[in-house]
C-alpha cells in the first residue's frame, strides 16, 4: 500500500477525458480547477458544503441516532472486536477473510423504458462499497478483477474509505491504484464513509464526482443522463431537485445513489433506473441467504440484487469490499456489469 500511496501523492491527475461525455459543468475544464475546494464552494448549493464539512467536523458518526436508521453498526468498535473474537474462536475467521477476497462478477440486464436504439446494449460497470483501506491487498485484488472487463461507462456508488472518519490518504491511494485500471468515463457519488474533502483528489484522478449533479453520455444524437446525489443515509445531503435541474423530462436517466433508501423519491421523480449499494447485502448471511442486518430504511428485497418499485428498475449491489470486519459468509462480494436494454411492454 505504501507504493500505491506514493503513486497517488505524486500523481498529476492529468487523464484524458472521453469526448462523448458532457455535464452541467464544462468537462473540458482542467480537473484541478473542477476539484478544488474553492471550486466546490462555487459549484454546490450554498448550504451543501457547509453542512457536509460541519457534520464531518463532529468526528466519527455515533453508534445510535442520526441518519435514516437508528443503529450504525459500522461505528461500533465493541461489535467489531466481539465479532472478530467469536469468529476466531469458532475457527471461521480465515475462511471469512478468503470469502471477502473472492470478488465475483455479476451480469445483469437493466431495463429502461423507451430506451433509444443507439443506447441498447450499453454496458455499465458498477462498483460500490470498496472500503479500499480495509486491507493492503484489496486495491490490487479489485483492480485485477476489473482490468480485463469490457464496458462503456464505470459508475462508483460510494464508500471508498473503511472508517467514517480519520485519514483520507490510504483510501485515496487505493482508489488511485484502481483508477489506473478503469476505462473512461468514470462517474461517482459519495457514501456515508466518505468525506467531501476526497472530491478534489478524486477529480484529479479523472473521476467525475456527482454532488447532486448530472453527467450525460452521448451516442450519436441520443443521450443518457447519469444523475448523482450526495449521501442520503447519514449525511442526508441528497437533493434530487438540484440534481435533476437541466435534465430533459423525457430523456432516459439513471440515478446513482449510495443507498437504496431513496427508492420512493426516485420513482416519483421519473427516473428509469437506480444503481446503489451501502447494504453489503448483509455481508454475513445465514444459510439460505438471510441477512442478519442490512442497515437501510427500505424493504428487505431492495437491499440486494435487482428490484422494481412502480416504473423504477433498481439494482442494489452487495458491494466489493467489507465493513466492520473483513469477512463474508453466504454473500459473495461483487462487481456488476449492467447491460442496458429496452423494457418490454409487460415489464
């Protein structure tokens, strides 16, 4: 990891941008200017940056209270130690670690209503809940999993850091290593583990972070809009009205959101699809795939895999990384290749 960190600190951030990509901000503007904190202050709604930085200054999120759920297990150090002890005593700890490093590839057909012919077959690589600083080998393992994949757009839906406070550099170093193996364009949103201070270095890497904003991919005369919101789970900094400003009402659009908890708002806002993560699919499941905990205020069937609410098609990835303890049981980590297709009339 130290080598990756040195690579990140020495990086210039000058990455070629795909000419087919545009956004509500000038994507030809130098990344250093797009990503500076002063630029963020001008780019965001007046209260957004102040709210984010203010909550972050309070330190690690509490175990109980605040956010959309009352219990925040990722902040319970005693729970982490208890789980580690129990797994070691049972002899399952090493097995769980091996499970957590066995990253699978999931292929998924993502239906979009009235999808233009030029966009049928478009492939999206979806990676979420990376927690890149949890284990020194993990950025390399993840990079090896995705480097040979064939796709048109990469989307990252948050939680790049392991803890909810503390140093940013280890997670950014891991992200820089991964970024070298990702194709352009790369869109991202922040999760409840992430600091808004990570945005400038992420954008210097060539990752377009959508903070209640949108980006557009063009294929000929047709466009697909990616709308991204800030973390809705703990920081509750999402603003769909601001994020959708300027997106044509009838244009196909995909919401990138860290958590599935905005499913109802997304459906009634007219989105065609929603890609998210946060839940880890429970991470530790009982036989039969029963999650012990999902940490999300939404129906359980929305916390892993494909789902639908009214006209909205959603997919909640169980994530590539691990939180609390670096183990998984009956819940294989994943990256997802979505293939866009036109929704059938009976779907």
